[in-house]
C-alpha cells in the first residue's frame, strides 16, 4: 500500500511539472527555453526565480497592475488565459530551472 501511495504522489508531481512545462512553452519565445534570456532585452532573467515571486508578478500582470520594464500590456495578454493552477504550475516550473 505504501508503494502505491508513493507512486501516486510521484505521478502527481510529474504531471504537475509536465503541466508547468506545457504552460511555460508560450513564455520560451521571449524568456528562453530555460528562462535564461532577458525577454526582449528588457526583463530580468527568470531562471530559478522563487515561485511565490513569479506567482505575484503573473497575477499583477493579469490584473493589469504591474508594468515592469514597460511590458505590462504584453504580459497581460500572455497571462490572460492562465488560471490560478496554470500560474502556479508555470511558477514552480520556473523555480525548478537550473
């Protein structure tokens, strides 16, 4: 029974990471495959950024209350379709980037 529970936990975390990677795919064009680029030469490097900070920033962009480096409107469009679960998943994916 213990092995089944551990396997289910692992499968769930793997699925969440896969969802984060899938959600991040539309970010990669500007931020790089591993978050290693300054998006459009303006943003900070997001690779390994704390998940809580990323969640706060993405929610700010989504609400239209954040406009770092003049990228508010562009980022608002990028995160508009993301729900809380997708934002969390992509934030955790970014935090895990090495």
